[in-house]
C-alpha cells in the first residue's frame, strides 16, 4: 500500500454487499446501496492532546468496522476504490 494515513485517519476497504435478498431475489447493481461495513487497511498513529501526548487508535489493521452512510472521502489507490475517514466516523468494530 502506497498511502499511510496521518494522525487519526483510517483507510478502509468496503465489504461487498449481498447479491440476493433473504427471499432469494437478485439485486441489480443499479439498486444496490454502498455498504457501510468495511475492513481497515491502514491507520495513522493517532491524534494528539494539547500537551502533545499521543492518543492511541482504537482500531487496527484488519478490523471489520461499521461506519456512517456519508462517512469518509473516496480515494483510488492502485486502481482500487477505498475510503479515507477520521476514526471518529467509525461507529463500531464488528466481532
């Protein structure tokens, strides 16, 4: 990966959404919503307090996360679409 996020930013790869509904209907690409789940690809070192002390990140590379529908900025790296967002945009870690 040629991009390292700064401060409290996180680089996320969206997970693929389901192709079918629970009833078995196939969802066409044009009707799919972008998923709000993803996997952390890279993280910054964390934010800093006013005193300069580092606040460690709560997420790490490989974590599966849930984020808001409008969170992050889309970036394309090596032909792959990823999301760059602040750690505060992440709602939780999926275990």
